[in-house]
C-alpha cells in the first residue's frame, strides 16, 4: 500500500477538493509529515487502524500518535476530544451494538487538528458531533462508516468552531434494511471556511438514506456542502434524499451547495435539492409582531434554521445536546 | 384607542386602500366584511406595519401616538396584536420557546415568572383544547389550518393585547374549533378593542360585534350594527355597489 509521501496531490478539478484544496488543508508544506501531538481522548481503549490510499486519511494515519477504540452497547456515552499544541492528530474506531447514543465534543486551542474515524453500526447508533474548536483552528476530519443489516445510524454535526474546516465523511449501506439519517448544521461567521463533503453509498437494495445540511453564512464566511449519492447497480428498492440549504446573512458571505447523484439501479427513489436565500421578511415580520426586535427575530430564525437540520434525528439525547451547545454558542457570538 | 383618518395605502404603486377612516375604542368589537381583494387584509397588515405596504397619505394613531413612529415590535409591545390569516412557519423553533420569548418581550417587567408562565399557558391551552405536545412542535411548521388559528389565539391570550386585529381567524375552522376560538376572542374583548376581518356571518354568531363595516374597493362604504352582517349574508354585496 502506498503511504502518504507516495500519494499524488489531488487536483482541484476533483469534486472533493474543489473548494478547499489539499494544499490549504495540510498544516505545513504538502510534502512534509510534521510531528503531531496526540488528541486527548476522554474515553476509549488503545487500538490500531489500517492505512489508507486516500490522501487525507493517509496523512492523518501517518502523523497520528494515538488511536482509540470505543465500543458501545445499549448505552449513552459522552466523549471529549481535546486538541492542543501546534499540530495534533488522532484516530478513533467506533463499534456499536444495540441502541446507543454518542456525544462527541471536539475542543481545544490547537493550531491544526486532524481526526480520522472508522465506524461500524449494528442496531441503532445516534451520534452528535460538536465542533467547538478555538476560532483560529484548522480542522481536518475524515470518517468511514459501515451500516449493517437492519441497522440505523443517526449522524448529526454542529459545526461552530474552527477557522478552516474540511470534513470528508463516507457512509456505506452494506446490508439490506440499513439506514442513515444525517443532519449537518454549520454556523458561518467572521472569515470562517467550513467545507463538508458527504458520500453516501447504497451498496445493496432496500436501504434508506437522508442528508440535510443547513448553513448560515454571516460576515465574510464561506460554507461548502458537497454530496455524492451513489446507488450501485442492483441496489433496487433504495430510497435516498439530499437537501442543502443556505441562509445568507450578509452580502460578503458565500455558500456552495452541490449535491451529486450517481444512480445505477432502476427501481429507486432518489431526490436532491439545494437552495440559498436571505431571511424571509415575512418570518421577521411575524416575530416582530410578537414583540421581538429585528435583531432578536433574526437570531431566533438563525437558531431555528440550524436546529432544523436535525429534524430527521429521532434521538432526544443527541438533539438536546446539540440544542444546548448551539444556544451557548449563539449567545457567546451575540455577546462578542 | 385606534384612530384612522383618510388612509391611503399602496403596494408597488397600486393603490389598495383609498381613503379609509375608522375609530376603535377600548371594549368595542368591530367587524369588517367585504369581497376578496377589497383591502380588508391590507388594512390589518398596514396597521401592524408590514414593510410591503406604503402609507401614501392619511394618519393612523394608536393610544394617541402616530403609528409611523413605531417599529413593528414596538407596536406589539404597546399592546397591538395581529392574528395572521397565513401565519409564517419558523422551522426549528419550538412553540414553547417562541411563546416564552414573545411573552417576555411584550409584557416586559410584567412578564410572569417561569412557574406562573407555565400555569397561564396550561390554563389557556386547556381552554383552547390544545394538547401539550404542541409546545415541542416547530412554530406553524406542518400545522393544519385549524392548528395555526388556535396557536394564533393562544398567543393573543398570553400577550393580552389592548387592540386585537383578527384577520380571517375563522377560516379553516370546523364548527367545534370555531366555538373554542370564539370563546378565546370573547375572553379578551371586555378589556380590549377588537377588529374582526371576516367573510362570513358564522363567526359573528359567536362574537357579537358592536359595529359592522362593509369595505368595497379600499373604502368603508357602509357601517351598521350586527344586523348589517345578516343583511349581507342574505343579499350579498351587489346592492352596496349600486
């Protein structure tokens, strides 16, 4: 297997690297493999992870000094990932059986943080990721998930921290009856650049997927949402939907929302959509008529828009954790 | 309390209201009836301050103050309430959160404590026959027509306005829901002025108006008592246009 230095730097023409090229993601110079401090995991056993030929995964694997394994079985677990130092990295594998909730909070003042995750779901797993990194951090996250027979993964992310974020998340529905429900909420402010690439692959038929990404874009922030939905040949009876919505709050902010479909089976349902718009004046008027100032009304609409990304997530534990953190984050922003 | 003098209102250079005058005092119930497009909803929207409508001439005074000096949220805090014909949905915002924020904003220092608020809310929801699961749903998101109207009336009861503008609150309601909503309206009218905008007599069977006004082509062309509504029900509007 090729290791990081042998892997060709991907061109910007690739869907995955169009808006945040590898050169911008790498913490130093692309040919270098700098020394990284370990991410501090509050949970997990020591473990090892296989290498990868995908450049970002290979890079994190090469520089990461730590790998942790988290095994869940009918439980709710909160995991803190503390990132500190100039450059830090870590790998984490997750295995879940039964009905579990996992709340992962990523925080710290690292200049650059890299996290690679692999996961396997048997049963139902609901995950809340909360990116709460310092506002000048660069963050790279790569994930690969397999969902087994009659199993469900609820995957929710609140992306509120960091200055430059790139996440590349891939889900594979590998057995019949498997389902993935994904909700991503990204809050853009200042010059924050937040790039989420999500691939969902229906490898077999009678599998369901839904992806909702909501991004609010204020100041001169830049949000990117790219999705690749693949329904493989013979995966009949698959049902898939992707929707990307951006709420534009300033003239200088930018948002890209690009869902792509690759459907190779005949008997499937596959839908996708993308929309970018400012706040609806009728919503503002409605809230103002209930006594909220324009500023208060806008803040409530933004909060609701972000929470609405999680409408498909059934786990109250996960939704409650996300709501609590979002409210704290928005209040901190409002108070400077 | 509300005094409108020779009001003219336009939307994108099209004049909708063409010289309307109306006075509503505390404790009075006024009903405005008229065909679609006669300007009834425009009147409610412009009094509440919707940005799409431009007052080209005339005056609107509320509690002795020119309304043009007040932002929309200031009108609400001054005691004005509009029950919308088509209330906006606010996805992601739970009804309970929204009501708490709204009550705190409008009632200010007089806002109830968290415990008192819950007690008040429970009493009003029971009176309106609303299930408590309403509170965790998103504001008007996926609501039926009747559910939206009940939520509007619940807000009115919690905000306890001195002037309530009710824009076709009876539309989308079945007979039982109409009775429940009417009871809610009747509970505030002793201490508030009320303007009912409606197409039908049926709401006025439950909420007795002191005055009925007929609006045609942006003007009030006739004013009478409750008997005028019954006359309109049987004769239509043609005789008023002649």
